[in-house]
């Protein structure tokens, strides 16, 4: 696997592939590679002949006091995991993506405003700006993103459409532990006790999905789900919403592809998850 660390080297390799008529798929990550990331890589290989995984912990999507400094970084281990899963054509691991005088940002509105946009107002500007920059360095035909971060995928689809970017985005379903917990680099932060509580997040989404699909009152179900999480050991809930999957507007009459979205804290660790109410395994129980 080639490793590139500058935009020029990355662009040069991409241009050679494109000149040979080969399509290119990008998988952007912040490293701490796990099986969720590797599933995106497998999807990328199906989409295009050439695959690039980018690894960059993007400072502009962390606010002061968030976990930028403690975010897990281990390039060698990441490289080995990708290699063991069959490898990719290149890893793009830029050292720095922002020059000192950087002053240009992409500030998404629309689907970026609720939920994460309210809890972490800096976040989607950081995400959209870095992904736009990555798309300039890796001029790919496709990029794969996880539905684990469903709102992020919606924000990026909105950016690609609004700015007419010549790239197709592929969404990949969330990869979970056998107990339902969504794989996440931030799961490393959980103590053994917190890790035992964490699956309650997805279980609770399932309970709510089943109630809402059965015609239960949406607000009552959401309120009960929040209480259930707090009673079960979660320490704070940023949001727990039912929303339309396309425009992320609050859903007042439940449709099977409407999604439940949650962000909740276990001590210092913030976990997010989401699912379509019609696809949670608990829906028919
Ligand atoms: P991150 O490194 O956490 O920024 O994630 C990089 C990409 O992997 C994003 O598109 C995420 O949505 C995706 N991803 C992270 N965790 C999972 C998961 N458990 N299942 C599927 N995709 C994931």
C-alpha cells in the first residue's frame, strides 16, 4: 500500500489512475480503524478499481474541551488492520490540512441545523470543510460514508448537490457489536461498567421503534425512551428524535423509513446512534 502525506503526491497518483481510465473511491476516516471502517473499504472496492483510505484527525470538528487531544491515534496499527483486510491502493495521511492563515470554511445549513448542529455548532462546518478539501486532493468518483453518522451523510449529500461536486456518495449501514452497540472509535473511552450499559442505547431505539410502528404516541415513546436511558445509567441525553430520513424534519406521522436519532452521554463519553424504525430487529417483537 502506498502512503501519501501531501496533497501534491495524492493528486499525482489519482491523476495517473484516472488517466488509465480507472475509477477511484475514497473512504475518509479519522483513524482508530475498526470493522465499521473496514466494511466501508469493502464497499469501496466494489464501487471502484482504486481505493484510497484517508486518515486525518480533523481539528476543526472538535470544539475546545472536546476530545481532539485524547482521540486515539496509531498509524501503524491502522495500516496493519487495513493490510490484513486485503489492503487498499493508498492511505492518504496528510500531516496538516490547514495552513496558518486558513480562513475559508464551508458552513452548511439545512439538514446540518438540528441535532448535532444544535449540540455541536462547530461540527458540520469542520466536517464539510475537511471533506471538501479531501475531495480536492483525492478527485474520486465515489466516496463511502457510514450511516452510523447518518446526519453527517445527509449534510455531505446536501453539499455535493448544492456545490455540484462531481462525486457520488455511497452510504453504508452501521456495523454493530453482537450486543447491538455501534462500533465507534469512542467506544475505547468506556470503562468496563460503561461498556456494559452502552448496548442499552440501541435496545432503547428498538423499543421505541416497535412502539411507534405499532401506532403508539411518538412524543410519549420518545419521552419514555429518554427516561429509560437515564434510569439505565446514561448520564445525559442531548437529543432523541424521530425524523424524516431525507430532510431530517421532525416526523409527526411515523413512516417505516423515518429514523430515530440519539446522542447520549455515559460519563465523559458521548455516544450517537440511529436507525430506521422499520429496520430495527426489535420492531416486530
Ligand atoms: P470516523 O473515523 O469515526 O470519522 O468515521 C469514518 C467513517 O466511518 C464515517 O463515514 C463513519 O460514519 C464511518 N463509521 C464509523 N463507525 C461506523 C460503524 N460502526 N459502521 C459503519 N460505518 C462507520
